[in-house]
C-alpha cells in the first residue's frame, strides 16, 4: 500500500490547488490520525458528546509542519466526505496559530491551511479568500480549536488569518521541510 504522506502534492500555483487527504470528516466526533507504518487511519481520540468537527480536517501530502506531521488543512466540501478521502482543493487562506502545552509555548507553528474541495457545488465554490467566510464562522472555528485542544490539555491561540498567498507560503515551507536535502 502506498504511503499517503508521499503521494504527489500536485501543486498548481496558478489555480492555487493542491491535494489533501481527509483524516476526520465533518460531523464526526472521532479524530483519526494517519499511521504511515500500517497505511491505516488510527483512532486518536473521541470528542465529547455535543462536539463534532465542523469541517473535514486532514493533511496535505508531501509536506511537513514544524511539529513533524504533515501540514494540517481545513477542507470545505459542501458535505462530509470520509476518512482517507483524497481531494483536490483550492486554497483560500490560512489560520495562523500557536499552541501552549503545560504552560509552555510550543516552538512550532501550528497553522491550518483552509481549502475548498474542487467540485464543491454548495456555497463553498464561490469562496475566493478566507475573508469570504466571515467573522462569525472564523470565530466559531477558533472556538472549536480552542475547545478541541483544551480536551487534550493544550491551549490554542489564533495569531492571525492570511489569504491565499500566505497559505501558499505555508504550503511551500511544508513542502521544503518534507523534501530530503541532498
């Protein structure tokens, strides 16, 4: 079985598109994490009753974040997909964030890219930039991540929101970190 983290990124900068893989579908209380050794998705945790992912959440292949995992991505698809779903996404922005664990700020960037699934025929297809999501939705997402991290003894803090070019910068940084240096 192919290692999903090494699938081609298929970055198209002109269209601002790349690939993403869903780990936790919209509406799920289960947080799954891809295990490259087995090629399967392992249950990482279960959210408390009344709490569920408000979007598909996953990672971008051929990337590595500061935490050593692939770069995270929030995916708007118009409907929940499924664990392991491979999607082409159009980047619309980035949620820049940091985490604190046991009172200490983690040195790594904990940002999440935001993308729209190519072929999403809901209101998502009209989204061009993260600003199109509106303050209310972004505030709700912030609250979700704060509560989610709080369940795991961590503190999450949004440090800013960036548009498509900042998202592309984060993506390229992640791709560079994942590329073996000669």
